[in-house]
C-alpha cells in the first residue's frame, strides 16, 4: 500500500511550508493524513483542570462549541464553562489559521462546524457496529446529506501524560469504492423523499450520499475487511496535530483520550484537484452524475 501518512516538520501553526506546500495539498486531497508531530496545542496551566472525563455531561458523547460560541455537553458551573469555551475557541482559531495558511483557496469557502473536545477514553465505549469508530470507515452522515461537500478535520492530541491517540489508516478511497460499490443497492428517489418527509434526513438524500452511507456501513460490517484490508497503525503522539478529509481517508480510532478537533466543510468545487474527491471518483466509477 502506498504511504498514507505524510509527516510535516515545524512547530508554527502559520508556517508557510514553502515549495513543499503544493505536495502537501496534493497528498491531503488524495486522502492522505498530514501529520505534524511537533505542532502542539498548548494549554495554559489553569486549563489543565479540564483534562478529566468528569467535565463531560454523561448524556453527551463529546463537548462541542458552536459557531455562536455556545457550549454543549459540559457539566460545570458557568464560570468554568466560559473558561472551557475560551480554550476550545482558541483551538478553533489556530486550526482554521493552519488550514488557511496551508490551503489559501479554501479560506473563503469553508463552512465552520462545531469544535469538539473529547475527554473520554476511546477503549471500552459501548456502541453498535454502525456507530463504532474503532472499525475502518469513511465518514458519512445518515441524517445530513452533503451532496459531495468535503469533511476536513484538524485533530490535536492534548493528553497530559503523553498517551498517543492510535488510529488505523486504510487504503485509498478509489480502492475502497471499487471493492464496495458492487455490493450497494440501487438508489430510490421516492425512498429518499420519504426519509425527508419523515424527518429521518434533514434534506433529500442524493445518490452520492446513498452510496457513501452504504460504503461506510459495508466497511464496518465486513469483519474480513477490517482484519485483512491494507492498513497501517499510527500512534499520533501527545502534543501533535493531524489533518485529513475524513470522508475520503479510511480510518479507525483504536485508543486514546483528551483530543480536540475542528471540522470544516468545503464545497468539492473549491478543491485544487477536481479529480481526486469522492464525488468525482464515484461519478467516474459509476459513469453518471450523482448530484
């Protein structure tokens, strides 16, 4: 399997990267993971008190900061929540600055999603097979069709005792699509309309979204694929950052705790390479428009 993890030196969130920038962008848009082992999100001494799973409301999977700076999923008094929100907002600023520096074309087009703080241990979390992110998958949303819009994510491991966040990273997306497309069921527009009418989906599910969900589920449900598919195990060190398009990069989160993450949505038409995104790949393989 070709190299899926690209290691990038430097500890500056707004480092220009010079002539190598084009190669990094090409790798990112090909579904590879950009790994910055020396790029740390540094907490103030007072912020280290947030590094406990008890800060999360047990009824919420993660703590999230919305675009309006409202905080969800935390259990603490108002002053503590305000300080926690400020920490997460600071990461949001650094993460978006990193993307703007690395890919200036994206800056005017990305749509900000909530910023997520994940203080709980990955191991031992009880989930259904479909929701279990310890299985190799590409991201797809059952209730939120996105019509090919990219899911760009910036992750930082902020574990105070140096515990890595361990991923498995799989084969390129085109190989995945070639393997799982023959197993998918035909798209039905009337079923998509029914799902929207029943508010199962927030908008009409496109054929692209239909295929992506089946690829996601097919990967997770296939025990042989999980065991035998081309893949590498990658421990992302504490004090490091990594970036990928999670709708294209096959990944599984095996272990770790105390991670912070920023999601950005990017129209596929605003990529530098118009042939490498999942919508283009699926349209090429099926021979038809999927919008």
